[in-house]
């Protein structure tokens, strides 16, 4: 009964996010037909020459803007300029970014340091492989949904090899055999079928995301056999273990990235956008 | 007979002239990137060099291989043409300083990561070189892409992508965001302050 209630709750959340995504997408499309500048992210709409202009000037200005963009595009090796994703809730997201930043420095990092002192690096790497191996069905189903059969085959072979020869996934002999880890999730699947990011979301603990990828995460939970096999607390505990284990192995990466940024919030948002886009294109 | 041979030789030289004059890079992009990275790795592995000497040596290679003008142009994007040449120059110098200050103490963190050189794609005057960095701390090898431009017969780097994240694009968005709310001079001031702060903490 409890499991059913949880499922309904998660499903409800997923449906809500998907409907928001679709509603936002269609309304944006209608507005975009009137003013292409609307398609630009909020921070770059300000740059658009359409701002505060009468309708008579709009078409001409938009055309000029487009011409300028095209010229810039040609300059940039003929590639489309990547824009960043819309962020209508920037003040809220900035607040949540600060929360996540504090969570990292005050909770995850100290915890990961202690964890790293207890467990040797090789054990932690083994743990990462094992947890990743347990989530193989998510990658398998998403590869199938994206009709990437070769990737689905790779996931299957990796799972078979690493679960047996790799001692329950702690070792990764499959990579040495040339079967590189596949990284597919439902967020990417939705992206492959044309769903845009809709808008940016910074979620506490989970970190940078967007409406599409958050919906994807919900869908991934349903695709994960562990969700049905494990008690909810064990499932959440496994996630926490994975997170702390990962932080313990990559301490310094976030710090370096933050240090190199002029505006860390914008830098993370844009890096997330670019990273997810290239994953979808792969 | 002898004059005939000389004329034939001259004729052949004339035929070859367009190819000789054409200043296309002699070295392939992947070979150039490889040579620069190998030089950098040799410096990092040299136990005789002190950390600041390593940084200095590596920056010499960086200056030879990166076209900062092209980098700055792309970071400013559409605004490059809207600002005065002096401001462009100021920005180029400042941005270069900022990036260098950023990486000044990161070379010490090198812990034997291996570089795998992948394919190259040439679309004159541009080219791309794909790399993979093998590091134990990450689950998968890190994919990298160097974007180069042919500058008078030499391939110069103007952007680096890590896991599909373009450095130029990332800074462009950050700088655009500042420029939405403040002037170009204020943006330059922000960049200068940031570079100074980085130098102090280095």
C-alpha cells in the first residue's frame, strides 16, 4: 500500500513536470512565431534589438539581428551558436545554487573526506563500478527507447561480464575488452525525441537540472528494478552512498570549476546545458 | 640541351609555385597538438623544475599555441564588432591574463593522466582534434576537443571543449550576462579584479 502511494506520488510529479514542459513548449512556440528573440534565453533577450520597439520596427530589427547572428555564425566555423537554456526562476535557482554549494562544502565534502580516509581509493573505485552496474537496466531501456541497439548490446554485455568476471561489478573488465560505459538516461531519451530543456532548475542535493531532465529522473526511477526490489530507505541510502563515494573521488573538481568562473551560477548552468546537449547528440 | 633542361626545371618550379606559396600548415593539427601536449607533459614530469618554473615553461607553450585574439573575439561574440578596437585589445589582454591566472597553480595537480590522441577533422581554415584523457578518478575517459584555426601556416588553438563543454561558449555566456546589466568598462573592471584575486590566491 505504502509502495503504491509512493508510486502514485512519483507518477503524479512526473506527469505534472511533463505537462508543464509541454505547456511551456507550446506557448513559447506561439510567441516565437511573432518574435524570434523570444526564443533567446532571458538574459540574452535583453540584448535583442526588439526590446521596447514598436511593431513597425520589430520585423526590420529582428531581420537585422538575424543577419548579425548569421554573420557571427559564419565566423564561428559555420556552427550554430549555442545559446544557454531559459531561466525564468533565476532568483530562486540562484538561492538553491547557494544551498547546494553550502551542502557540498559543509556536508558532502567533509563526509567524503572521512569516508575517503576509511576506504582506500581502489575500493571506492570498485564501489563506483558496482553501483553503476546495478543501474545498468536504466541505460539498457533508454538505449532501446532511443533505438540505439548497439549501445543496448554494449550495456547487456557489460552487465553480463562485470557481474560475473567483474565480481558483482566491483571490477570493470568490460572496459578493458573495449566495451566502454554507456551513459543514457530518460532525460536524454526525451531530448532525442525533441523535447527541449524548457527551463533550468537547480534542485537541492541533485544539483543542476531542467524540467526535461527532472521528468527523466522520475522515469528512470521507474525503469530501475532496484526501486521495486529495495525498501525506499535502502534505495535513498544507495543514492547517498553513490553521491558521497563520487565526491570522495572527485574532490577538487567542483572547486576548480567554481574558481575558474566569473559567475559560478551562470557557468554551471551553461556547462550543464552544453554537456546534456552533446550527450543527446551522441 | 642544357638550356632545355633548365627551362623544364623552371617550368616545374612555376607549376609548383602556387603550392609553395600557399601557406597551408605543414604539420597536421593532431601532430601539432600532440607535440604541444608532449612538451607540456615533459615539463610536468621534470623533477628538476620548481612549480613556478613549470608554470612559466608551460605558459610559454600556451602562448605559442593559443591565438588569444581569436579566443577573445569568440568570447565577446556579437559584441566584438560593437566595441572600439582599443577596447577589444584591452579585453584580449585582460582575458588572457585571467585565464592564465586561473590555471597558474593547477599544473601541480597532475598525477600521471594519460592522453590518447584521436581523429582530426580539417575544414580549412578550421580543424578539430579529438583527445581522451585517461584518469583513474573519473568513471570514463574525459573526452576533449581542440578547435584550431590556420594562422599563416600554423594551427592555433581558439577553443577547448571538455565533455562537449566549450570554454569559449561558457565564458561568452558569463560575460554576456554581465554586459546585460553593466557597461563594457565595468565588465573589464570585473575581469581585472577577478584576475587579481586569482593571482593572490595562486
